[in-house]
C-alpha cells in the first residue's frame, strides 16, 4: 500500500513529518538513527510498513546537506568499537540479504563505514565493467564463429 505514496503526499503527511523530525533529532544527537527506535519513540510501531524510508532518507539528505549510509541491525546491537573498525562491512546494510535497520550520517566519527561503503561501490562498478568486457568478448567470438562478420573489413583488407 505504501509503495504507491507519492513524494509530494509523503512531504505533506503529518506522520511522515513526525518521523522525519524524530530521525533528524537522533542524527543530531548521535550521528545515527534506528528506524524501529524512531517509530517506537513516536508510538508508531504498528505503521512500520507504511513509512517510506527512502523518502525520509532523501528529505534528511536534502535538509541537512549530508549523505546517509544504510546500516544493518548488527550496528545497533551491543558490539565493541574496535570490531566496528576492523570489520565495517558487517555493519553496513548491503549484500547477503541485509536489510536497512537505520542510517548513519557521514561524519568523521563514521568515516570507517563510509570508506567501506565506497570500497563496495567501487568493487561493484569494477565488476560491472568486467562483466561488460566479458560479454563483449563473448559476443564478438559468437559473431566470428557464426560468420556474421566480415573479417576482411575488420583487418583492413577491404578498402
């Protein structure tokens, strides 16, 4: 039901505005916020599926001029800070079915999370490039094997 909510309607929705304000307060205080904690603090836990968190994230980024990094539930469970610095990928909500439990603002305290997120994005971009090159080579080989390409034109023999 909530996936059909337009951004303009979410911006005018009093519930979404309460969630936005509570999330912004948590970001100001702690640099992070947990979606479930925000909703339970507002007594809106029953509306978990009705909130468009993608819009909330976008609104916060626009209003505060910051980037938000998605965090997994493991980040909000008790853990040692050293563990967070040694293995930051464990606490990011990306890959292997990890769902976003909250967000962290890009600040110096969270730089290890940001660096890991950028490494993952770069690896994904590199992987797309490698996959494209593999596809291109396979397509060219298939064209040559089926004889649908004129090899003399490619080699400079025709002219």
